[in-house]
């Protein structure tokens, strides 16, 4: 049982998501390994930033950065995976759809906020005109 536990642990370590970047100055490709908890924490922080900061601006394209990068990442993971099943494609599609829905929802929230501000300014202008008379 110890041998199987050790092999399962090695398999888990080797299958953890790898994030890397290339340093052109040094000509070296750095690879980082993360465990699942770190990965989910980073994803939650990114999704919170997407939901409340990037999509809540007047620049519609800014909210599309995270969905675009997320879609590229999901496609990359699917291409690099060796044993892909139908449910993997289904989960990937759901992930992409959720990112796009968050983008649209955030832009809609921004539009509603701007509309409220304009209505409030219009009401204040009407009140000021009535006071002048």
C-alpha cells in the first residue's frame, strides 16, 4: 500500500498544472508547478477582478481580456492533454460560456450604472430649474 500511495503521489505531483514563461534575456523557459488549492485561489482572484473591475468600465474590450486569455488557456490544456473524454470538452465549453456571461453581465451592470447617474443628474437639473422659478 505504501508503494501505491507513493506512485499516486508522484502521479499527482506530475499532473499538477504547470505555468511557465520564457525569459528572452536569459534564453530560459521557467516552469512553475502549482497545487490545486493555489490554482483555485488564483482563479477566484482573477474572476473577482474580471467581475468587479475589468467589466465595469466604459471600455467594452477591457472586460474581454480575461475571457480571451481563459479561452486560449482552456484550448491549450485540451490540446496538450492526452486522454480527453467527452466530459472534458463539456467542462471546457461550460468554462468558456461562464467567462463570456461574466463579461456581458459586467458590461450590462456598467450600462445600468451610467443610466442611473444620467437620470439622477437630469432630476437634479429639473429641481434646480424649479427653484429658479
